[in-house]
């Protein structure tokens, strides 16, 4: 008889964040987040290769704290949220590096362009929630080149720098609740 060691967790959007940061005018960092997302984590502590992550983000839920900028981010200049309403991530490999550090490799699809990304992931812990439900937490970081996904809009400022850098840093703070 085989013992099932994997547990499936549903991402808890109330206790999770999907954040991004990008250089603006090459002198400051602008941060934002997505407010609507969902996903699952299949976590197998004994056989990490059997673990997986699936997530979907509503691109229209982008929020940088400035309405005019958010409208631009939703426009065809950037996310084109009307035409491409979903951003998807599906893991292709999960590797435990040590007790707390994991590497999650997967396919990120943005504006119908799919590229492989690597999430440098830290296991934050696993235990009971306030009502006895099992919970798990992770923090993950990656960077993408926005032009790889067709987000090519830019302008050059008087000093020769770009208005928006090509590199987008992504940080995920994820808390999952055991399904069932």
C-alpha cells in the first residue's frame, strides 16, 4: 500500500500578494500588485519533484496606487487586459535546495506569450490555521524582461534613460489552505 504524501493547497488571496517592481525614469522604483488571483499548490515534502503550482491572475486587477497609471498598465501599451485578461503560471519542475529554499521552474504566460521562469522560493512554514485547517506559506522572487512578453512600450527621457526599465521584479507572498 502506497502512502499519499502530497497535499493540495488552495492559494488564499486574503493572505497572499502578487507584487511587482520596476524602475521609473531610471531613478526610482514603482511598485504595484494584482488583487485578483487564484491557484493551487500540490506540496510533497517527501518527494519534491511531485510538487506543482498552478496560478491564474486577472490582469485587470493591477493596482499601483495611481488610477491614471493603472489605466495605462491595463491598456494595449502594457498588459492589454481587455484582450489578454489572464496571466498564467504552471510549474514544470520543483526542486528542494535545502530545508527552506526551493526552486520552482515553470511557464509564465502573459499576453499569450509563454516563457520559462524560475521562482527562487523560500518555505515559510506549515501548520494549523485559526480554525484547525492546515496552512502553508512561501515567498518567491523572480525577474522577467517585459519585452519578452510583448510589453514593448517605452519612451526615452531627455537624459537618454528609459521611462520604464525592461526588468520587472516579481515577489509572491503565498499562503495556502489545504483543500478538502
